[in-house]
């Protein structure tokens, strides 16, 4: 990384450390019902702040935890021994997938530490080759995450509607290609 970007990331990490935040990593098979009570509260908070309803239930997460076991990973931030934030991620043999973040209180740079820096450290320590930190957010670029194209598979029964969607998607592909190329200019890495 370029020196100025590296310094910014180190400063963000230092702020979390100086705030007295400590982290615990737990897998789905280690999480208790009590853990899910506060993890679910954290998951809901970003929706409530924006005046929206969360779309997944606590039972969904508990079942996901039961079924996936060690393939579900939670990074839990503690302040003075109390959980204050978390990120819920999924993993397989080679990849870590970040997804659900939430907190009870605002701490400077805690989101970045919980969702990105801890994920990078975890992926390296576990020998994973990829970390997909989740969708959207140009703030991921300056932290070294290249844009990743994703896809969605749908079958549309009505032929005219299917045609209209298909035409739009062809146009959108060009826009997405241009966007991904523009994003490359904002990555923090040294050129050459």
C-alpha cells in the first residue's frame, strides 16, 4: 500500500485499540442462545437507525448457526467486558464472506476494524485465499478490497418482461464494467 493509505489504516486500528475494545472470535457451534440475543440486537440496529425492519429473524440465525457450525464465524467486540458490536460472517474451505454488522454504540473506526481488518487477519490465520467483505460501499476500496462482480439467477415467465429485463441487463453490464474500471483508480496500492 501507499504510505499515506497505510498510515490511515493503522490510525483507524489504533483508535479502536485506544478505546479499549477487545475482540473475540466465535464459531456457530460455540455461540449460545445468550450470544444470539445480543448478536441479533446488533444485527437489527442498523436497520432501526434507518427506519427499516430487519428481514431476517433471530430463529434464522440460530438455525444457520446450528446447521453451519464452524462455517459461521462471529467477530464480537467488547468494551469493558460487555459486547458492543459484531460482524457475522460465513466461510468455506478457501473463502470468508462478510455480511452482517451492527453495534449498540458508536466508536470511531469500529465498523472498519470489526468488518474488514479482523476479517483479513482471520482469513490469513486460517489459510483462506479470499475474503469477500460484502456488497456495496466505496469505503472498501481505500481499505484494499477490489470490486467483485456478482450475479443473480432469475427465471422470468412472461416473455415480454423477460426481454425487457434482458435488454436492460445488457446495458447495465457496460455501466458495471466502467464502474469497476473507475474503482481501480481508488485502490490504495502502489502503482507498478
